C-alpha cells in the first residue's frame, strides 16, 4: 500500500510503498477513507516534540482518520467488518495517512452519519480539542463573552460552533475572506487581525481561546475582565503573567478519548459544519503537509487515499 512517511526530522514527508499493517490482538485494520493533517504532525516531523512523541524512521504520518473496518484482530468483538469509524491514533504510532491503518478497537468511534466519511476525518484532534477547551476547561456558560483566535483554523472553526452551542457571545479573529466563513459558523463579531489590533475592538471578555500563541497570547490578557480565563492551545501559557494580572490561564493538552469523541459525533449528527480547506489524493499529500505547515489553512486539510 502507499503511505505518507517521515524519513528524517526536518524533511518534508514522502509517499512510499510499504507493507499493509496487520492488526494485532485488540486492534482493527481500517481502510482509510480520509486522513486529516494537524499542526501536531508538522511539529512531530520537525522534531519539535520528540521528547513527548518520539518516532523512528521511516514512520507513517498522521493521527486522524475515518474509514471502514477491513479486518479484526483477535479478541475484537465490538466492531464488524464494514463499520464506518473514526479514530485518533497515538501520536507516536501515527499511521493515518495511508491506504490502511491499524488502531486499538477501544479507540474507535462510529462515524457520524450526517456527513461524508472522508470529511469526518477532520474531527478527531481538532473538534475533540475544541470540545475539551469549551466544555471541560472553560466550561463556557450562556451569556459569557468569548474571544476565539484563529476562528477559521482547524480548531477555531469548531470552538466557534461549540461556544455558540453553549450560548456564549462569540468574537473571533480571522483575516480577509475568512470573515464570511466564521459568520456562517455563528460568530457574532469578527475582527480582521491583519487590519485591527483586537484590543481596540473588544474588552470585558470572560474567556479567550487562543490557538495562536506568542504576541497574541500576551495581548489577550488586555481584553479579559478581572478573573477572566485564558485557554491556550499551542504551548503552555505564561501562568505567572496571567496570575500577576488577576487572571487565570489554562493549557489544554489533548489526549485521545473515545468517550469525548463520541460526544463530538453526537453534536455533528445534530448539525455542525466541518470547514474543509482542501481534500487531496495521496500523491498530493506531501504538498498538503507543507501547505498546512505554513499556518494559514482555513479549516481542515484532508488526504483521501
Ligand atoms: N494542546 C493541544 O492538545 C492542541 C490540540 C490541537 C491543536 N493544538 C495547537 O493549536 C494550534 C492551532 O491548531 P489548528 O489545527 O487550528 O491550526 P491551523 O488550522 O493550521 O490554524 C491555521 C489558522 O490560524 C490562523 N492564524 C494564524 N495566525 C493568526 C493570528 N495571529 N491571529 C488570528 N488567526 C491566525 C490562520 O489564519 P490566516 O490565514 O488568516 O493567518 C489560519 O486560518 C496549533 O499550534 C496546534 O498545534 C494544540
């Protein structure tokens, strides 16, 4: 089969011919309908997170996939051949961007019936991290004001929808034409961060969900109301700086959790938009990886093997 593989830290991945993986005890072989790329894949390939997620080369890229069950490993009784599933593999194992992938049976979740299977690949990391940020870390309440940075990004597009679902007033930062996309997702106010310093456009915010970091994180403290909460995704925030300002800060560390992903699937079945920047074939996967690495994707980048 063909798979997108890392060959060394710091090099763009390449498509290789590799043996089809075999499911071990408790595992399932999935025929991949779609595999979504995430910034974490880029960080793994660059070697930036090898302390947490070491890989050995060659190693197949990707954690997020949707597909159909092709074969069951011994002891698997909860799934049947042909079931439509989604999952997030362990980042150290990867393996998603390939024609076939193995995953622990306990990590699988029935794919949402309301959207195409290929598109459902966009959910596992981005939507479940958004769920964690909105519903578990921030516990957003009706009437609260939330600032969502990078509202058109993979995670941000889900944060907007989940925050609206919680009844929050949603303000988001994007650039250019993405304003229309995020309004359709339910954003109440949209700030073009390339034209306006968001600090001049909003104040008294209960929660900031920041998937940008750096200067954006530092400036976000200026718009929070006393006791307000900064929820950071790219790296752990400067906790001391927040505390010194009478604010709270939390880092979301997303760990795969089939129970949480099943809750995401339930809301997707109720009606939820998956913003897809592009869907490419495996022969375009390396270019798509390099595109995602530039940090300007509008929604999910999906590979369809
Ligand atoms: N902690 C965790 O467990 C966890 C889980 C998931 C993701 N993350 C992290 O969260 C971050 C975002 O992930 P993602 O999947 O959403 O990435 P993504 O889809 O690649 O985000 C791209 C988006 O960011 C926007 N953007 C870039 N700079 C911006 C700025 N200064 N202000 C506002 N928007 C800006 C871009 O808009 P423009 O094109 O307009 O610039 C683009 O739409 C990554 O660092 C990722 O590693 C962490």
